[in-house]
C-alpha cells in the first residue's frame, strides 16, 4: 500500500470523465487511493505536505466533505502514507519515515477519527524514539497519552493496551535519559494497565517485566524482583501453550521469532540470580538461553544480539569470589565468550561493555591497572564512535581517570574529569566547582550517582597521597552532590544491600573530607546524612500513629485542599492579593482547629529532620550519640542542646570484633567481659569528649553490629564506674524516628493501665519447639512470671491474662484498651528466617514478626519480658530484624526488650523495680536506670552484665500518666469525703428549714 504523485489513477480518471463522477465513485475501490509509490524528489516535510495536499485537492474537486465516501477516501490517502512510514521505519530509514509522519500530522490531525489521530501521534513518538531523539519522543508519547485518555472507555473503546505501550516506552526513554523516578512510575502504570486486561499480548508483558527487573536490579530491590520472576516462571509455560505471544501488535511493533520468548525468560532469570549469586542455577539458565538463541536464524541472532550478550554478561557476574582461582578463571571464560560473540554478531555496544567488564576483572582480580587502562581506552573509543548515552561515556571517562590516578598520572586523571563533565554539560568546563546539583535535575539515575562517587574518589585518593587541600575540597564538593542526588534516587522504602553499599561509600567520603577540611558547621552535614538513611521504619511509625489521631478527618482533608489551593494561587499571576489573604486566613484557622485536637500534630508531621529543631527538644543534660558505620570506618555524631560534633572513631572491623566478643561474654558469666567492657568504652565513648559534669541522659542510635551492645554495661577504666551509674540511657533506631516518638502524643483511646499476658506451657510442648536454628526465650516454665505480672498489675491497675486467658485472640481484642502491654511469654528467634520469630501465647499460638509488622498497635509501652527480643537477623542499612523493631513498626511509642537470654529470677526483680519507679512518676529511661542501680546495690556479687544489663529501652522517654494504688485510694477517698460533706450540708439545711416551719 504505497502512495505516489505518479499514481493518481482514480483521481486522474475522475478528471478525464467528470460526467460519471458520483455514480462511478460509489463503485470505486478505495484501495486504489493508497496503492502509490513515493516520488524520488520528495525528501522534506514540506514537500510531502505539498504532495498530500495535491491528492486531497484532487479529491475535493470531485467530492464535497458531505459526500458519503469522502471520509473513507480521505482515510485511504492517509492509510497509504501511514503504511509508507511504517515500512520505512522497519527498514531503519527513520529520517524519511519522520518526514512523512510529520507531514501527515500537519495535514490529517483534525480530519481523521480520534483514535486514528492518537495513533498517528503515538507513531511519530515511536519513530523519534527509534531515531534516538528522546526529548521529542517524550513529548509525542505524552501527547498520545492525552488523546488516548480523552477517548478511552473500557466498555466502548478500550485503549488500555495503547496507553500501556506509551507508558512503557516513556519508561524505556527514561532509561536512556537517566530519570529513575519517572522511569519506575511509567513502568508501574503500564504494568497496572496490562495486568487489568483479560486478553493481553504476553510479549508486551514479558518485555515490561524485563524492564522492571532491570530497574529493580539497579536499585537492588530483591523482594520486588523475586515477586516478578516467580510470576514469570509460574505462568510462562501456560502463556506459550495458549500461543499468547505476539497478539494485538500495533503497526510499528515488529514480529518476533518464537524462540526469542524462551531466550527472554532465561535471560530474566539470569538477571534475578544476581541477587542470589546461585552459580549452579545461573549456568543451567545460560545453557538453555544459548540453545534457544542459536536455534534462530543468523539474521535474527544479529537482530536480538543484546539478549545473548546480556545473558553472557549476567552469568559472568555470578562469579563473585575473586579469591577463588577457579571462579576467576570461569569469569574470564565468559568475558572472553562475550567479546567473541559481540564481534561475531557485530554488536559494538556490547563489545564496549565487555571491555569495561575486563577493566573490573583486572582491577579487582589481579590489580593490573595498566591492562585495565588498555581496555578502558578501547571502551572509550567505541563509545565515541557509537555516540552512546552520556552517562555511559561519563562513567568511562571517570573510570579512566581513576585508573590513571592509581598509576600516578594525576594530571591525566584530572583531564578525564574535565572531559567527562564537559560532555555532560555540552560546553567546556574549566572549573569543576561550577558543577552543581541543578545540573542533575533530570538525571537522578544510579549511573550519575556512581559518576559523582568516581570523580570524588579520584580527588580523595589524591588528597591522601599529596595532602593538597584543594583536592579535598573538590572531593567534598562531589560527595555532597552525590549525597543530594542519592536522596532523590532513594525511594524512601526498605533499604537493600545495593542502596546500603552506595550510601556507605558516599557517607564515608562526606564525613572523612568534612573532618579533613576542619569544617565546623555540622548541621547541614547531619541533615544530609540522616535523610539518606533508611526512612522505612519512621515513615511506617508516622503512618500508624496518624491512624489513631483524635483529629477529625474532615479537618485534615480541608487542610490538604487549602494547601493545594494556596500553592496554585501563588503560581497564578491573575489571582488577586485579597484571594491569597483569604486562603491564608482559612489555612491559619484550619491549623488552629487541628491543634485544638492535637497540639503536637504539626511538629510531628514535619517531614525531614531539622537538626536545629531537634536540638531545641534536648535539655542541657541530654545528648544523642548517632553512630555511623561505613564500609571501613566508624564515626559518631553527638548532638546536644548547644552544638553538634562529629568524631571519627576509627577502623570499623576491630571495633565490631570487640562487640561480638563482648556479646558472647555477657550471655553467660564469663571472666573476660570486664576487660572487653573497658576496651569498648575507650573505643566508643571516650573519644566523644562528653561533658561528664552536665550530661546525664544519653540516647544511643546504634548501627549494624552496635545494636548488640548494652552500652550501660560499659565500664570507665579511669573511674571504675559503669555507664549506668553515670547516665540514664535509652536507644533509638534513627534521629528522625526518635524525634517522632518524642513528639507523638499519648494515644487517647486507652481505658486501662496495663495488660499482662502470662501463658503456661506444658513441658512436652516446649521440648517439641527445640530446633538448632531457633533461640528459645526466658520463662521456660514461668516460675517467676506470674508473681512478676501480678505485682505489676497490683501496682498500676489492669488485668492479668493467665493460662487459657493468655491467648492470641484475647490479645488482639485488647489492642487499644491498655496503655502498657507486658508479655511474660516465651519468645523465639529464628536465625534462618526472621519473619518466623515471634511471641508464643497459650498452647503455642504464635504472634509472628511479620504479623506485628502488619498490625496497628497503639500502645504507650510494650515490655517484652523474654529473651533475645531485641536480637534478630542483621539487614545492612535497616538494622536488626527484631521483635522490638516490629513493635515500633506497628506504632508502639516505647519498647523494652532484651539483648540476650536473661536469667528468670533476676529479671523478675528488675522488672518489679522498674515498674515501681514508673509508678512513682519517673521517666521511662530513669526508671529502668534506677532499677538497674538498685539491683547493683542490692546484689553487689551480681555485677556481671549477664544478670542485669540485658534489658534496654527504645523510644519515647516521658513518664507514664499513671496513678499508683495509693493515689487512687486518696483520689476516690477525697471524692467520698466531698460527697459525705455535701450530704451533711443537705441534711443540716433540710432539718433547719423543717425546724423553722414548726416554730411558726
């Protein structure tokens, strides 16, 4: 179906025989209007427009627009040109295809049916995309989406497939432009649309899943990747059996050979296995991928070379043990295979990729920087020839700079930095300090983060080598931009190993250069570092807390609407000042109404951490110690009411080894605990320079292995005093979460003080629970648990749930009715799957870690009077996956938990004392510290931390709003006295009046 100026047979016939016009037209074959060839002289948009208009003019000379055949004949003209630009795109002549398509847009928009117009705009986007004119492609894809959405109706005109294709393609473009957040957003929109359809082309779906897997792999999101790959593997055979690949293709979608879907499946599995490093499975998938791929024709192999070469690359990355000679050899074998196949298939891009893979091999496996540089030069040359994506070329330039710096050729290394950023900004760069965060406004992909880390590392290493302050300043400059860009890239969800590794590298660079330069203003630094830490836990606590606010929903909805209206009004130049003032007044009145329900609402939901605001919360006696563990170093940030200080503790590894040894020593009565305690004090506390005369309250924010440490048990070797004897200590998971927990007001729905759960387990049941990978908690036979619980309830008022009453259903029903929950229960820590860890109720009913995570548990305090409830699987970047963490996630303001298996008798004594001080009105941290000091005074022979230091407190520090039993007695006694006095007055008055009447 071709169009040409030469072949105007139907219209020429009309010109020759006009007398038969209308009657002939009713019988004419519409296909004749598009069976034409293009003129060889037509090579511009204007010339094609002129050609099309000639045809339309000829049509209109014989038919008015009202003629019944006019629209179909007009469409036949367009359809011929459409087929022409489609064919040209298939032939990779995108320039000519664009000229025809753009001419069609100029002529036919407004003339065709709405769906055809939307398809035309989409097709132009697709051609621009293939021609690598990405910004223009984005514009047209967005315009096509607007048109599709305007006419989409699931019942009458279902355009979900068209919309999904457009969103998916926008996502792919953002993979080229490096806009991570928009890329993910578009892929997920496409996913939602396609998965909502009963009939969908599975080739589109598996292509989208591949895009998402690539995205998740770069982001390090193993959970999302596992969900996708599991679904693909579960459904793939069914899809193949149903022959559901390749159905419903649009005009510009190519037809695929059937083997390619099998190749795609195995390639995606190899991509996922990068999370697990499962070499055996990887090699099996590689064999299948290679077999299916080589069963295709050579032409198709060349067309889909990326699938094979990406598979080779993926299987090579599974060889991760650089110290294993055989594994290094296996890795090199696959790299060489990739290079060979790239040459055979003529894929220059992957030839470049395998050169960069050899750079990594030589750098880390053999430390042969000279050979690494040779392959970098080869990769750079190919990149220049191919005009590859800017972030690829930028990273190659900067990696070459890194190699040159390591070879002692710093001047050449610095030249690479200038070349790279000149490429990025598309103009010569003569001063690297001119590179600013704004230059990466639309570039928030991990590739740019890596590039900034690379150039910062060049200058950091050179500073350490030569001591030039200018190099430290440049390193600090680029690490700071990397930190800002990482903040945009990080999606504020659960951290993963890749995010953790990247952030640790940036953090170590920022902190080390900050200290090397002697910068004294630490506030901005702390805000930057804290916002890049995992925000998952504090955001979930915030969300759970909001669900139990006493503020009416109508006020919160109105607040959001007013904020939105005010933002729009401020950006609208037509809006009058009076309107702005009115909105301001309404917003102030609304906020006042919200504050009347909850005075802490706005301080609670303040967004990111502001270190200045945090300092205002601290008294002169308080300090927060935020430990930061990077890949190799350990730092501490100390925040008090007057200032912030930053301290480099030193190498991380020896400190963590001490922590692990000490934790092992305190889990039983071991004689090396004292020496290790003093050494840890000297490593972790003494360098901080705490003012021992003024600081009495410490909040510890540990990271990584420091979560195992009960800091109150550390001993000052100079004074012989334990930290608990000098300080009240508490713990927090992050600075922001601690601030939230302090701001969070008391839950308003509680009716009773305390609920204590005391199951009683049969010995046979306990024996059956023993497993190698499970740590059992305290209270095996609950000898001290019941008396402990009864004592607490007698003191505070509340209920004891004992034996059959201590069941899971009773607990769930009690949520929201008590301020404090005390679990004198059995706890299990599963060291192979933390989600199976949990609290055991009567008859073995389990409240698991994962269940706690999903709960909304509005409690003022939860005390886990069982062992190891603060211990769990360590997830780098997130912390210990412990039961105490799960409680915070569920919305609990304060939790008390143990760091090892505590002895039953001593725990009972400690708990009774703790609650005694709570009843007397002490703050939570003070009450626990006083309980521990009392224990040490009463039992001087039990000074070993095993007996008393296992329980720690995390979260809100305020005193509980409780009254002890004597308080209640006097309260109700007072009410009774007042009542009796009133009765007496009434009786006296009555008698007096009666006596007066009698006298009359």
